[in-house]
C-alpha cells in the first residue's frame, strides 16, 4: 500500500506542477516582435511625446473656436425670481389703503413676488479689424501647433530608430562577447589536452585559464547593457517592461548589401522641416497680433436687443399667462477710446518687438537647419566609409585568428599570439557592428534634418569599397 500511496502523491504533485506551469504560461504576456518600421509606427501612435503634441493641437483648435466666437452673436437668457418680505411702501396710504393695495398689488411696489424672464442678444458690428485679425492669429496658432506636432513626431521617429539600433547593437555585442568566451573556453580545453599529452608547458595552461576567466565579466556587462537598451526602447514605445520583446531587424544584411542615398540631398536642397513652416506661421501670427493691438485706436460698434417678460403675482408662481408683461428694446452702441494712459501705444510696441523676434528666430532656424543637413550628409559619408573599412578589417582579423590557431596546434605559435589574435578578431567584429549602427543612425539623422524620407537603394559593400578607393585616388 505504501508504494501505491507514494505513487499517487507524486502523481498529484506532478499534476499540480503542470497546472501551475500552464497557468503561468497563460498569464505570461505575449511576445512582441517588432521591426524598425513597426517600432516607429508604434511610437507614432503611443509615445508620450506624440500624445502631448496631439493635446497641444486640440488646445489650439479650442483657441480658434474661442476667437471665432467674437464674430458671432452673443445670446444670453436669464430667469430672476424675487421675494419681497417687507416694503418701504407699506402704510403710506393711511388707514384706508384698500385702493392703493389694489392699485399696486401687481407692480414691483406692492407684489410680494416678482418674475423676470429676459433674453438678450448682442452683435459686434465693427471693431477696427480686431476680431478678424484675432481669428487669423488663432488659426496661425493652430497651424503652428500642428507643425510642432509633426516636428515632435519626426523627433520621436528618430529617437525610436536610434534606440532600436542601440538595442540591436547591444544584442550583437552580447553575442560577440559570449562567442569570445566560448572560443576562450574551447581553446582552454585544447590546451588541457595538449598539457595532458605533455606537448605544452604549464605556463600555456595557466595563461589559457586566466584568459578564459577574464572573458566572463565582459559577458555580464554586455548582458546588462543589452537589457538596459531594451528597457529604454520599451519606454519610448510605451511597452510594459515585463513584456518580452524581439527585434527582428538585424544590423547586417544577408546579401552583403547596404542602403545608400539614391541622390545627393544637399545638392537638391530638398528641405521640408515642419519647424521651418512653424517659424513662418509664427511670424504671420505675430503680425496679426500687431493688427489686433492697433485696432484699439479705433471705435467699436455693437447692436444689442433685449426681450423681457415680467410678472408680479400674489402667490409664488403666476397663475395665468396674462400676468406677464412684455418688454422689448434695442440699442446701438458706439464706443471709442479717448485716452488710456498710452496703454495702446505700449501694446503696439510690444507687438512690433514680438514680430521682430519671430523673424529673427525664423532666420536663425533656417540657417541652423541648413547646417544640420550638411552635417548629417557628411556624417553619412563618414560612417559609410568607416563601415567599408571595418568590414575589410573583420575578414582579415578572422583569417589571422584562424592562422594563429593552426600555428599553435602545430607548435609554431605561442599561447599569447593566439589570445592576441582572438582579441583582435573580437575588437574588429565590435568595430564593425558599431560602424553599422552609426551608419544607420546617420541615415535616420539625415532624414530628421531634411524633414522627409530619403530615397535609398541597396548596393554591395564591395562596390562601395571600389567607389571609395576611386575617390581617394583622385587628386
């Protein structure tokens, strides 16, 4: 019986473990797989910066509505009830007040209750162009908000691509460090076999053990850097930190090609930055606000009409519609400033200064954008040349490492030469992936500086190397 009981207990425990594992698998978040294009698209929809920019656009839409309301009729309605507990007119008629009471019982003097229903409409006819200029300024403000939202979206797209390539780079560096550790351990196993066979000295074994141990901390550091880079990317994409993330776009291309600009963006002068258009809109807005300030010198004309219904019942509520008395009047008001202590003149000077400041900022921004485009194009050329050079170095370093291993196996090289060759190959691979990341970030920076996507074509790395050699050979 005891073996049977033990079997049943173990079976129950196994079912519990399986059930817990299944529940954990169901509770675990789904793995999110993103290419660099998917990451940018998700950032455009869910990033904090884009959401804040959209809120600014909605605020600008509200300001346009508020400004437009000044040109429309203003209609208000009110209902006023008044209860009179004591009147100063009580007792003025002596002992015989019946006639006076009957005379004033339905007037504000004798009625204890009064109702006043009023409907008033006001229309601004002319204000020296203030309403039109204010509406135009509000529309320019809305355009500025939209352009700033587009600029923020472009910045978010660039930051997302940069963070994506950083995470991919850190993943590649982790793989390189782990591969280097595995190579060091494999070489250590080989040296131990040689030592057991008596063909290698103890120094070689100690040197290989120390070298393998020294490769473990870089792997830990590379893993930490990769996890931090992924967390930073998740923050930009508003992805939960616990959700697994797989980056599907690799740094290297299987066919050995790299994307290059199809044309020279600097020569074409194809700059389409939303910030430049926003700067132009800001100048236009400030000019409209200057018109608003000047309009304070002109008179304003408005028309008002008021419709009222009044009742003075003896009870709280009127018992018949005939108790209401109708009133309706209209007025035309022309108001003009005479002297306000030079307040209008000061406001005009401030508005002129704002126009000049906006024009200065626009011109400075245009020069800065032109400089950014030139610098971004130069960075693309520099990183492209560096990428070509790094890939050639990687092939040479790997070949040197293989030859060093063969020479050591044949007793023609020392342990130190093998370690140096492996470290050189690792550094060359690190430099290559770093150069690839820098090149992709430079392309993204060029698109950010131009304000639009750059047409790209894929070319073999060997063709780029030949082009670079021809340029270097030219005087």
